[in-house]
């Protein structure tokens, strides 16, 4: 949990940093880049400690990365639907399901 909450928060910030501007095509690219970098700075302040906490608590680098990817997809699905007003299609959900199967495999440890 100490790793999960800041990873989710960091992904919310990074998703905004990468995609917020798609609704504002009239803003100059250099301004979009500057604003996105400022938002991404907040993301780093959350993600780096979350990864350190996770690693210090026994998670491997592979587990941290696949967890981050799964969170990224979940956050993006919500962002795309609510902010970009993009419809979620069945194939998007199936693809996300495949990633979740990958997450399960990475975390699976035969005892």
C-alpha cells in the first residue's frame, strides 16, 4: 500500500503531462512542452520514492515496472473516457486484461 498509492498518484500526473494538451490544439508546442515538464516534475517526486519503498519492501524491479504499467493503463482508460471523451471499446478492455495476466505472471512465485 505505501508503494501503490504514490504510484497511482504519479501516474495521474504523468497521464496529464502527456495527454492534457490534446484538447487544446491552439496552444504553441513549446508552451505545451513547458507545462508538461512542470507536471512531470511532480510525477517524479511521487514515483521515485514509491519505487524505492517498494524495492526496500522486497519487490523486484520487474514487479515494480509491471505494476507501474498496469496502473498506467488503468489511469489512462479513466482519463481517456472522462477527459478526452474517448469511447472505451471491447478490444481496449481485452488488451488491458492481457496486461493484467502479465502482471499476475510477474508476481507469481511458485512456493
